[in-house]
């Protein structure tokens, strides 16, 4: 891609793109916007600290392991998955797995993890893809999600970023039926579920 990224075109074409094309787009976006990490770290630290014993964490959208590094004292282990290699050094406290296929096609046993963490990542999935992600992680005892999404629906037209999720967080909560919400902060939506 030459010049600035056309995010509206990306959103328009998203559902017809292959996994490989989405990964390439993300690599190009990272080249132009290398600082792709964001989380209210204290929320995650406080939640993880209350899980006993120290949890084995799986993170989707880990990028460079920023959150893993900040929460290292609250966890037993951290395994991060991402679609792109980070532009920064990965901390030694995190095992990193580069995704070569969609996350919901990755083989793992949910019983190997106590908590699933996803910070500023679900908004980069289509509604159908997010349903597959949630189906894949059901069975992990705790689910922690932070995302800049609205309660009912999202419209990203003219938004300068690669957000595509249309469903709001009320629908996300429905997808996690069978789990109990134990913490929720709606301003910048942060929600924790326990099975």
C-alpha cells in the first residue's frame, strides 16, 4: 500500500479478504502506526491479582507483550497470540505465537488456561469472526475483555483505524451466556466473566 491507509476501503472489503490479506494489511498498518498497544493496565492487574492460584493466561492480540509485561507479577504464565510480529522486543515473561491461520482454527485445550485476555482486539473482528473466537475460548474459566465499543452497535465510517466489529457489547455479553459477569466498567468497556 502506498501512502496513507484507506481504513474505510479496508472495512468495505474486509469480509471478502482472506486471512493472509488481513495479515498483510495489519503488517502495513503496523509499519505506519507501530505503537499498537493499549490497555487500562490497572484494571487487568487488579482482576488477575484476585484469581487464585495465579492464573495461566492466554491473550489474543498481544502485539509486543506490553500487557503481559505489566501483569507479570499477577500471573503464573502468559501465552500471547497475534496476527503480526511486533515492532518491539517481546518480554521474556510471555510465550508468543504468530498466527498463520485464524485463531479459532488453532488447536489448544481450554483447560490449559485459567484466563483469556483480549484488550483492544475484538473490534478488529467481524461479528461472525468474534462469535468464532468466543466459541473457541468457552471453557476457559475467566474472560477479560477491554474494547472501545458501544452498547448496541458500532459505526466506524470515517474512523481512522482498522475497526470492523458492528455488534455492541450487549450482544457480546449474550454470546457469553453461561458465564457470570463479575466486573464491568462501561465507559471504555471492560468486562470480566467467570464460568
